[in-house]
C-alpha cells in the first residue's frame, strides 16, 4: 500500500498535478444548467414551428398533386424541426446527467418533465405566433430552407394543376377584378378574381390560389388563401 501511495505522490510531483479550484466546478455546473435550460427553450421553439407548419398546412390539396393522403403526409412532415426537437431533448438529458449533485434523482423523471415543459412552452409560442414568425423568417431569408422543410413555393407554383401562389405586385384599380402577382420563378401572372375576395389584398404580401390556368400567365382564381 505504501509503495502505491509513494508512486502516486511521485507521479503528482513529476507531472506537476494540482487540484482544480472550486470555482472551476461551480462554473462547469452553471454551464450545464444554462445549456439544460437553453435546450428546453430551443426545443419549445422547434415544437412551436412544428405545430404551426402542421396546423396551417393545406391538407386538402393532395389530389391536385396526384398523391394519396398517406404520401402527402410523408411529403409534408417537417422533418427538420422534428430532428431539432429530438436533438435538443437529448441535449437536455446529456446536460442534466452532468449537473453535480443531481445523480441521485430520477434522471428519466426529470428529463420527462423537461420534455413536457418544452411541449407546453412550444404550445404557448405557437398560440402567440412565434412559430409562424420563425418559419416565415427562415423561408424568406434562407434559400435552401424550402428544400429541407415543406416547400410551399414548389407546391404553389403548379398552375397547370390549379395551384398558384406568389407576391402581390399590383392591384389594378381600373379593373378591380384583376391583380398582378409574381410567382416563385419570378414570372408575373394576371389573376382574375372574384369581386369580393375573402382575404384583403396588400401589395408586397404573398397569397395562395386554387383555380385554373386559362392561358399563358393568366389564372382564374376560384379560391384565395393566406400564405
């Protein structure tokens, strides 16, 4: 036993090993707490976007895309945000098990509570419109966002299938039944519309329409929807 103790003392002296100060462990513990809370918060934001994407999705147009409802569900799931939710749930679990003093608590119970907290917070963010703002901001600013999430631009850029969407460029006052929009390809379309549309038209905003293409770059809209 003495030989082992002497060897340990010798190694400590030779390698100049010093005990880490108390503040180091306190700072590490605080870091894990911050990451734990941040993971819950970001997970809540991810869940808010998932709710917004799914509740505001156009579930009734799958036949126009020549898909079965099951195929359309697989096409429409927001896989990016589902992965984010799972990833940050794992981060919360990882951070919690590394917080000093909490090893004797039920890790699975605490992590389950943290996931439930993320879902409840996500629900609040969804109802307050935060999920919608995040989704719209990423869709407008990140070009590849539509490639890894539900690509509304691609879905609503199929006039031959009766689906057209885009940005309102002009509202022709002399011909109130017509507006001009720019689609996802940058092409302008003349839209024939009902005299009393159910949604307000504002220049610069985007809309979705169901109808039929009557000739090149002319579309007869039968139904208008908010983007």
